């Protein structure tokens, strides 16, 4: 289960990589690649939060059933 924020971060990382590929100047390429890495890190953290939230929801659902 991926949240909207996780999807947003991944979209931003992809966009930054695309801008890097299109850039003519090396410093612009490098800047966009750094931005993509930052967005990827945010996406990884958000994905971990999504997984923890899903596990907690499952745990609560099982407690209610049991």
C-alpha cells in the first residue's frame, strides 16, 4: 500500500532525473541528480512509514477479531 506522498516523492525523483538528462550544463545535471537522490531518500522513508502503518493496522484488526 503506497500513500499519495510516497508516490509524489517518487514522481519528483523521476522528474529530477529527467531534467538532469535534458540539461546541457554539467553543474545543472549534478544539481538535478542530487535533487533526485534527496527525493528518493524521502520516498524510501515514506515507504517505510507506509509499511509500518499497514502492519499496525493489521495488528489492530487481528486484535479486534481475536
